[in-house]
């Protein structure tokens, strides 16, 4: 029974983590006009917080270690004592295998999308000189993401739910909303924004959801081939 539970958890995580690579049907989204501004008032202190990767947690001895669930490299578990503490002569080898990088929070948001438990992360990628694509992270508890395509002065918005419920998958496209972008940060390669979007289920116009919040995300530069 225990092995079956672990297998189910692994399958759930594989489904939810896989959402990161999807792309939005932005052509069906309304073009939301970007409001370029010199400053965006409000609290953006969430960007000063950070988290460990999902497979890392802080242990009672104060050191980061493998989170419960069995998602660390298998060699790491052979370097722990019976209490889960890293063996003193294995500390260097342990941290050469386990990625404990600090990931800064880049979004503070709320959504009415199903299977949304919250997210602290959004990745931003430059597609061209005048186009940036953004997508929020998913995890074992959040299976619905937000996707933005900022093209010149317009923003196209979609939300993708890859559900753990049979036939629960859905695409939501934006029908209205607003987004403010700090133009000085934008010019320095950072998306600092405040947004409020209303979206509709692509297959069921009666089902609407919202996404609203703030973004502070470094834009990954364009990779020239």
C-alpha cells in the first residue's frame, strides 16, 4: 500500500511539473493594452523572499536536506544516518549532488482557477527584441498556470489547467483585464508589473476565472543561434 501511494504521488508530480513547457493559444486572447508607467506603487517586498527547490527542506540541525517524498538523487540517501542527518564525512559529497540554490520569489498572485494552491514563481523569456513570454510554475498542489505574451504594447493572456481529474484539462483565454508595467525596470531587463485578468474557458464560455497580482521577474536574455 505504501509503495502504491508513493507511485501515485510521483505520477501526480510528473503531470503537474510537465505544465511548465506548454505554450498559450495567445491568438485567441484579447489584446490587453499595456499601461507603461514610471512607477508602480504598492508592496513588492515578496521579491526579497526565496525558497529552496521542491525536493529540499530545512532540517532540525539547520542544514538543508532532502524533503520527504524520495525525490533526491539516490546517492544522497546513502549519506544519511538512521535519523536522516548527513554523515560528517559525506557533507561535501552530499551537497555536490543536491541542488540547494535559493530561488527568489517573482510573483504574488491569486486565482480562481481549479487546482490552484498558489505559486511564488514566474519565468520570463525574451523571444525577440519586442516580445517576452512568461509562465508561472506549477507543483504537486498547483496544476493551473498563467501565461503571458507581451508583444510591443499589447499583452496576450492564457491559463492552462492540466488536471489530475479525468477530463479536467482546460484552456482559459483572456477576454478583459489590465496590466501596468514599469518601463524603467523593463528597459533594464526586469518585468515589474501589476495585473488583473478575466478569462473564459475555451470550451465552456459560462466558466470564467480570474488571475490578479504583481510580478517582479528578471527577463532571461534572447539566445541568438
